[in-house]
C-alpha cells in the first residue's frame, strides 16, 4: 500500500505547476495511454508464455 501511495505522489508531483491546462490534459491522457499499452503488451507476453508459444 505504501508503494501505491508513493506512485500516486510521483504522478501528482509530475503534473503540478505544469502550466497551460490543455498541455496538462494532453500529458495526463498520454500517460494513461502509455500505462494501458504497457499492460496490454504485458498481458500478451504472459499469454504467449502460458500457451507455450515458441519464441524462435
């Protein structure tokens, strides 16, 4: 739980005093997009390992 709070603090500190509201919204949306893409790739990799895919 402590790590989750630390990640939240880093996330909030990264966007504090960023400036223009449009720029702030863009970077927040882009960071969420990157998180989602990372977890999709992670899921696909684990799925391939679980089904016995040959990485030749």
